[in-house]
C-alpha cells in the first residue's frame, strides 16, 4: 500500500470547509422539502399540511422568505376541516395560536376564504363549519 500525500490544514480551516459543505446541503434539502410539503399537502397528506403550515408560519424553510400567517392559518383550518383520523389537540392548539391569537378578525376572514378554496381543491367538497 502506497502512502498518501496529505496537505496540512489548520484545524479551523478544515472545520470551516466541512461546515460550508453541510450548509449548502441543508439549504437544498430545506428548499426541496417546502415544495414537497406543499405538493403533498395539496394531495391531502395530513403531515405535509402540518409541515406546510409550519413553514409558512416560521419562514424557516427556504422558499418562504417571510412569515405568511394568513396562509399558515388557512392550512390550520384545512387540517381541522379534513376530518383526518390523526387530527388531535395539537392541531386545535396550532389553530388557536396561528389564527385566533395571531390574526385580526379581517385577517382571519381572509384565511378562512383561502382555506375554503384549498379545501375544495383538495377534497372536492365544501369546508365543513369548524367548532371554534
């Protein structure tokens, strides 16, 4: 076995190179994940709907530049209206936090209008009334 030639690097430089590589991978994955969540959410996937709402609320997914609370709230309404067997208390709490506590009455109305459109597109029926 032949010895390998090595290039001496300062420890800090080596770590910086690794971190830069990791950051670019994370960024690409985050970008893909939001669009994947959105596509799957529109296909009726419960988990993707939750993730899309989270991305829109926090703007922590690449592709969501700033928080879009009305859209996040709309997804929370869609989730509650879906009747999916995984809907639970955390979804109700998310709705309370993202819609009731964070938005004005006018913004809640806009979110409800968006939710009605999304729901009809996804489930091919009207959004049922929510017990708020």
